[in-house]
C-alpha cells in the first residue's frame, strides 16, 4: 500500500468518525431536550391541569418518542443495508432535525407527541447507521475506544442542551427585546418566550440539518458495504418486506393505549404480551426474509434462526439499559425542577442535566475500555450492579435539592450511562456485514419499546399513594424511579445467555 493510499484511508476514517460523533452528539441533545422542556411545555399546552396528568402525558410522549426511535432503528437500518450507510445517515439526521424544530410550534400535547415520534424515527436510525459505519471503517484494535466515544458523544449532546437551556433562561428578556426591535408583535413574543422559552429551545433543534451537507460532501461509504453491494448481496433487501414494520407498529401503539388510559390490569398485561409479539414479528420480518433469500441451505431456518436469536437476546440486553435510563435516570431533571418549583433563578434541571451528562461522558468511555479488559459479559454484570446502587442512592438519599443531590446525580449519570459505551462495542460483534445495520438497529432500538412501557409505568407510579401486594406506599419520584431501577436484576441473569466476543474480529 502506497503512502498516498494510506493517507486517503486515514482521512476517510477520521471524516466518518467526525460525522458520526456529531450525529450522536445531536442525538443526545434530541433525547435530552424533552427532559428539560417537557414539564413547562405541557403546563403551557395543558393549562390548569393537575400534576398527575402532566406526569402522565410526559410519560405518554416519552413512550411515543421511544417507539419512534425503535421504528426508525429498523427502517433506517434496513435503508443503510440497502442503499449504504452514508446516504441513509444523511436522511436520518435531516428527519430528526426538522421534526424537532417543528415541536416548538406545537399547540396541543398530542401534536407534541406526534412530532416527537417523527423526530425519533430519524434519531433511532442515526445511532445504528453511525455505529455500523465507524466500526466497519476503523480497525478491530480500535473498537473499544470507538465504542466509548460513541457513548460519550451522545452525552456531550445532553450536556450541551443543558448548557444552552441554562444560557437561554438568562437571556430570554434580551431575546424578547430583540424580537420587538425587529417588529415582532407582543403576542408572538410572549408565545415564543413563555414558560422558560421552551419553544425557542425546540426550534434550535433544527441546527443538525446543517450536518447533512457535510455528510454528503465529505464522508466516504463503508468499504465493507461496497464489497457486499459488488457481490450482489444488498439486492436481497426488498421494499415490500417493510410491510412487516408497518404492521409491527400496531404493537407498541396498542401497548401505549392500554397503559396511558384506564384499563384493568388483566387487559393491560394480556394486551402488552400481544403487542410485544406483534412488534417483534413485524420488526424482524425484513431481516428474516433477507436471510431466507440469501440462504443456500435446503432448510432456510438453519440459516436465519441463529441471527434471529441474537437479535432477540441483544434486544433484551439493550432493553435493560434503556428501561433503566428512561424509567429512572431521565426523570432526574424533572424531579429537580419540581423540588425547586421550576424557579428559573435556581436552574436546577439544567445543572442536573449537565452533571448527569458529564458523569455519563466519563462512564461510557470507561465502560467500553473495561469491556475490552474484563470481557463483555463480566463487564455488563458490573454495570448492572453499579447502576442499581447509584439509582437507589440518588432517589432514596435525597429529599431536597442541594450539593448532595448534584453529587449523586453526577455519579448516577456516570453509572447508568455506561451501557452506551458497552452496547456499541458488543452489538456490531453479533452480526455479519450484510445485516449489521438492521440487526443492531433492531437490537438497540427494540429496547426502546421495553423502555416505553417502563416510562408509562413510572408515570403511573407518581400517584400520591400506590397500592402493591396489599401494601400502600407513598408515591412520587423517589418511589417510582427506585421501583424501575430493579430492571438491572434482570440484566444480571440475561447476560449469561449471550456469547462472549472479546478478542474476536467483526464477523464478515
């Protein structure tokens, strides 16, 4: 290999990494923005309603977002395996940027939910496409560090949106003065800046759209994918198979409906099992059909079943991490906001957001490096234990906002986010190049369906009193989020069914 060729490959690697890191950073900002603006936005969109109804809608919109991300992970993962990582990533970034900005124009809670769902389609797709691209472009020896950077970049986005929110709170009056100076009417100014200026923060979410021009102009396509296209493999991905995703979407829609509105517990449980069966069958259908077409065995099942089993197992491992995040950790800024009565002078939710994200940046990198040292399975067990303990300390050890609250928020953020350095390391190692984007897109993002159910449960546990197993418990944030943290006990068992991949190259 000549000197010029080496330089060209090096530039391609760094360009792909830069684009993916920026995409993940904006992903993190997209995920984190509703944790901060959700409560003031819903108070604005639903004036005069009780706090319990605000919490319920917060949970419903969060669930819709998570379902959208799960769906987008499959759709854009399919697209990445069909037309290439780079072109699909461009479309995914554009989609989440535009619809996040449109959230700032919502006039009803249901509109916010729909727009968050659409934005999440692109966000879920970008994660899987970026991971596939970076892991395929960079050499095997760099995988652990790359995985850590992936998780860290998303949490830099969390930190960034917290800092922007804090800065915005301090200059809202100056923004109002500027808008008046350029001729904007007082009604429009009040509409944009009311309730902590949440609309302005959402509209700023269109910024990542600029990234799409960089991606299309400078980012090279994965050589591994180009090789698969040259072999004719990608032609086995057929558009008609996406009907499975369309049908599968009815599953999470049913689950959200059952848990967001009053129904008996038996109806909810049976309906949830049916919903999970529908979404599992629908979202895996494109991969199953692709593998069956590519099979050279007399019985296609002998070819696709191992990949199918890995997808389901990886979805469970992702679901543990995501349910812990969205069922417990993500409520921390909202709890801080409630403890301080939403006082903008205190800025509690912004500081909590930045501290949890700061801890997460450190945690994700350390988790990926630890996974390369201890092995994938033992590291996952360690992450479950640390996450469970840190959440219990945070929610049971705090009753007021103060220095200890902030310290434990930093530790909790660092522990519970560690999975987002471990998952980008482990998931690509489970799937061949031809199905990597779709396989890991389903695996990571299907965990969001599980997390969506959890987010709805957290909202239900916010009632003043909760009756469980014949006992009455005081509800609220500490109880609800502590209950949800028990999901990590499931992870401690599930990981031992997963293969150990330490030291193995990416499957071809």
